[in-house]
């Protein structure tokens, strides 16, 4: 503002969050993908994010 109280300028700040939103969408897609696998294969044994050895043995026998 100037001496008369008139606005003489405006300041803005803009942050591009496109990359963050894309990463969040990719993460959600991955979570949905693996959740659907788990829902459709109830006998799958998941331990710390990796299938158990017994499940992998069963897959190898079928293949």
C-alpha cells in the first residue's frame, strides 16, 4: 500500500504439485492391484510383502 492506502501490488506463490499427484496415483494403483490379487487368491501367504515359499513352490509345480 502507498501513503494514501491504495494497493499498489499483489504477491502470489504457486507450487506445482503435478509430480506428487502422479506419484500418489501410481501408488494407489499399485495398492489396488495387489489388494485385488490377495482378494482373489485367498490361500496366498503374504509375509512382509513377499509371497511365502510354500505358495511359490505351488506355483512352480503348476507351471
